[in-house]
C-alpha cells in the first residue's frame, strides 16, 4: 500500500561522521569541505542558500529553450545508429563554463564567510536558482544570511511520495492517439523528467527495441546516464535517455542505506518505475502477475522519452535539497515536462506556501518552458488538505476509472459475500477450516497465529484439501504480516485455497486487489466477515465433554477475481485525494487559486514494477503492480501533456494547462455528475457531487485537450506580479528570484487562469479573462451559473473570434447575502464549430453589506 504510506520526518543522527565520509566517497558525491568530518559539529543541519545573482536559465534560458525546445519537430527526427550518449550536447561551452564558475564562486563565498570553520557543501545549484545546499550550524547559517550576496537561507525539509485499461477509459486508441497518427508516434520526441525513486532499466516498458519503428534521438536533450554496479553501462537507450541520482542531503543525516536505497538511479522502491510507465511506458507490454495475465499495458504517451532524476528512497523518503538539485539538473538537461509524484511532509511556513525552495525552483523551470505536473497529495478528504500550492504547477487529484476486479465467496447456506483478490476460483465447494482450529500440538501460544504466517504451527492433515480461513488484522496494514506469507503457508499445507476474514479493529482501510496464485479472497468488510464466521461456527460439530471439534461442517466456493468488470459509474474522486481550497499560508488562509487543477485516474492502476521494488511486499518479484494514489494520477496528465506538446510545440506551459483544464469532463460515463467520496470509512456510502475544490476543472479529457479551441495564457511576469501582491512578500520575492517588486501587482483572482477563485467577495468585483483562439474562426455563445450567494454577469455574451485573435471577458460578481460557506458556479463558452470551454467559479466568503455600518 505504498500509495498511502506516510514518510516519517527523520532527524539527523548525531553520530554520522565516519559513515558520511565513507558513503560520500563511495557514492562519488562531489562536495566541498571546510573541515575534517571526524569531528563534525553535532548541531549541523542542511540549509538551502540562494544568492542574489541570477541563475544561468535567467541569463541564457530563452536562447537555450528556443534552440532546444521550441523548434524541435519530433516527427522529423532521424533514427540512425548513433547512441544517445554519443551525441554532442546542445548546451554551449559558455553555459558549461558558467556552471563551473558558479560553483567556484559558491566555494569562495563559503571559505570567506566561514573562514577556518567546519562546513560541508552538498550541491551547487546554478541553472534554475543560483545557490547551494550546505551542512552548517544555525550560527553559521546566520552568518551566511547576513552576507550581502545572499538572498535567502532556508532549512532543508523532508518530502514523501504521494496501466492496462486507463488508455481505453480516456479514449486514447480511437481519440487522441488516432488523431495524431496512432500509438506508434504518440509523444515521440518529447522528454518527460521524473523526480522519483528511480527506475528499473531492464523493464520492457522502457526498451527501445522496437524494430517496426526505431526511436529517434531527442536532439534537444543533453542529459547523461550514470553508470554504477546497480545501473551498468547500456542501461540507457533511445527510450530511457537519462538517469541520475541525488542523495547528498540524506547522506549527511546518516540514514542512507546502500543495500535498500541503491546509490544509483536503480529503483529499489518501485514507485518511480510505476509512475514512469504510466506516463510513457511502451505500448502493448504484457501484464503477467502471479502467473495470471491481466492484459497489455501502455503509457499515455508510449513513444515519449524518459529521463529519471532519483531523489526519493525506500527507507526514508527524500529531502528538499536533493529534490531541488534534481529539478535543477532536469531543466539544464532539457526535459520538456517534469512529473513530481511527491509532496512536502508539512505545509511550508512563512509569508505564503508558494515561497519554498521546491516551488520557486519550479517557477524558474516554468520560465524556461517546462510544464510541471505534481500530485495533489493523499491527505484527503478534508478541506485545505492539498499539498501542491502554486499556480505555475499543474496539480492533479485522483479518481476511479470504470474497471474493477471483484471476487466473492458463496457459502453452503447460499449466502454470497463480496471480497477482493486477484485470484483464481475453486471448481467446487470445499470445507472451511479456521486457522485457530487447525493448530498442531506443538504450536506456540501466539495470539497472531490465526494470521497464517508460519506453516509449522498447523496440522497439515486438517488443512490439506480444505479452505484455510485466516485473520486479517492491523498487522497486515503495518506490514508485520503479509498476504504473500499466508499464501506460502497455505501452499505448504496443501490447502485448496485461502479466505481472509477482516478483524473488526481494522476500520476504514481500503484493501487493493492482491495477486494470489492459489484460489483466495479477502473479505474487507468486518460485518461480512462476521456473517461468514457465524455460519462457520454454527456448522461445527463438537464433543460435548471435551469441546473438541469432531467435524468441520461449513463449506464454500470462491468465485475468483481474475476477470475485470467495467460496469462502474466512473470517474469518482477518491477519498484520499487531497482537496482545496488552496491554503495560502500556515494559518490556512485561502488563496485565490483553484487546486487541484483537475483529476485523473489514480486508483487501482496497473503499471510497471521494479525487479528490486520493495514498496509493496505483495508485488515483490513481479514485473507489474497495481497501485493507488495521486502519485498514479499525476503521470497520466504528464503523458497527456506530452501529446499536447507534440502537437503544439510552441504552446506555453500555461496554455498546455489551459487546454487540459477547459476541456475537462464534468460528468461520469453515464452522464451523471462526478461524485466525490467524503469519508475514509465506507467511502462508497459517503459520496456527493464533486465541487471544484474536489476535482478542479473536472476529469481529464485527453482527446478534447488536443483541440481546445480557446486557451488562457499566463507568463512568468504575471506570476511575479501575483507573488508581489501578497502582503509582506517583497523581501521573499527578492530573496528567491533576485528581482524587486515594482508597482505592478495582482491577486490570484486576476491571474489569467482557466478558473476564477475568490476567497473573499466583499460586495462586488469585476474579473477579466483573456482568451486566445488557436483553432479556426468561430463564434461563441456564453452561458453561466452563479455560485450560491452571488450573482454574476459575463460580457460579451456572444462574440466572434478569428484564428490567433484575443477576446477579453468581463465577469461581474455581486454578493447577494452574507455567507462563509464555499459555493460554486461555472461559465461555459459554446462555439459553433463544436468547441466547449468550461471555466469553474469558486467563491468562499461572501459579504453583501457592511454589518458595522448598517
């Protein structure tokens, strides 16, 4: 259940000295030292230091992005025999020299400020931000902060990780893929960078061995492939074009475990391999798990290229200093899209949530033309739980799709009980035997023996040929007991199958279908488990004197859960998917920004799994795994963004986000409203229509996003004006960007986003939106529904717009009552050529009159 795990924020170990020196040398992490590590100060922690001087991307970014990104045409790339790693870099010597001189400047500053003192520089950042990560004491950090060259000093923080059928559910084979030449070219030439747990390069989802059509060399990409024992030479190819790892901040804490975490881009967790294949895995890869075939897998953009920047690890999660280094390198290498299926462990403190090292590095990435996708977080369904904050980041929540694997058990009294389990069924009725009733005489008095973790505890004669009934307790949730081990026990005892009954103390825990080689089923509801146990106990024959069981009378058959059903009304927003409104600061004030931006499939997603993946014990050793979380939703959108980028190479990052948002679906597959689960316990019984704070603009519509008609555009200068408009933000803006706030400021409401969010409507307000037509000439009619407690008017109500022209909409809001509950509306633009543009409206506090004056 890796999609739900919460990374624990770990404190730096005091005794890390010798281990740090050894591991730094072992990993080849290039650091600058001002001291001998064997007497390092125990008060030292990692800080991210930003300098006032502009980074490389601000000096040369437009030149590089124009050369590398705006003029590449993926369909015209050659497919010669030149290896990806043999091709010369498009980055100039001037740029490389600048990086080297920036690093020397950082070293010089540290020596000057901390003359003769102890410190350890971990990274020099130079492309997106000009700064470095350094291990120093708080007193030394104070010295650095007081230097005129230094703009900002921030304490490092921890982060955590937040498909065979989804291409069909999203309509890709007959829609987006078909329109652009089929899956054979979908995403070709676009490089997606993944900041995650690494990748398994041996997986067929990332092979470039496609003789029917060779992968081209992405000429605009200049990344490299690290070579280590775990990631040998030849791991990269024309599909997997780059791979690096970043762990210096983790190493300084003494928590890096080389046997689990791998000092290489290799994925020891499984999460990174999974997300990369969701976005860009090869088409038609056979999904075989536990000996059963579940169809063929494909990424959303199966011909896109993959670049991996490993900054998260199995045993501890990750840290901002490493993530920022990964983002900086990805942008320098020339990726087109960055996927972040990670979120911070806590809400960033300070003036506003937007001012944190990761989001500010991503702002520079967006300035350089990189589209950034981030998972919303798995902390729903409570309001303000979203963990992706900034308007320049495209935030994705998780929904269901219409495929479900259902299983059931039919009891001898003709009662059918539903359950889960990717398992074969039985061919007939078999006797049920409770594990606690099948113990041998030497079994230890273990209160957990009913969980079937040790075959030596049981009498094989009693179990053989029967269905073994095991208890599913909270220990399975914690990973102390496993389905896999229980299945091994059943196999060793020659059982006909396994039935798991839910412990009543396990409340509200979602159990994903688990692969089983034996016939088996997990009964997830405690009440259903009680029904089975009542039938079982009533069917026992016992000796009246000794109370020993003389006959097991209960019988049952398992239907099996290998066949998928497609009858669900979908999509629904999952209970764990984090919700808006977007918190502007640690005081939970609401930002005038809609989050999430939209939702995409994130529940029960089949995708590639690492051969060394340890995140889910049930899928260890398998090539594919079924996982759930917003981590799985984000790469769906990253892959679809690659299709848009391929078709419209000159669209800005904001325009790509606009195309995805304005075309999102508002209804489920049957035409009803999209529902949102409101409770962790019994989520299917606690649903109501989703609001924009649940699903953003709606459910992603891949085909419509390739033909949006009108788009909203927003640029770096707009984001800067927005940041400068936050009360007290000027010093933070200057510290992070090196730029001073001028007189031009704007609120989040006035950003030209494909949504309108007003956290406080004080009587009345007029909001403008500017649209650009990227389709043929068209006439639009405007319709709207007002949020409860407000009235709106949109002008013009009808307009003609030629290709390439702009149109300004004026939206007048008036509060009609005093109300502090969020309410929602929508503006719809309906074109005579078939384009439909949806703009969600969200108003939180409404004040129709001043109560003090009245």
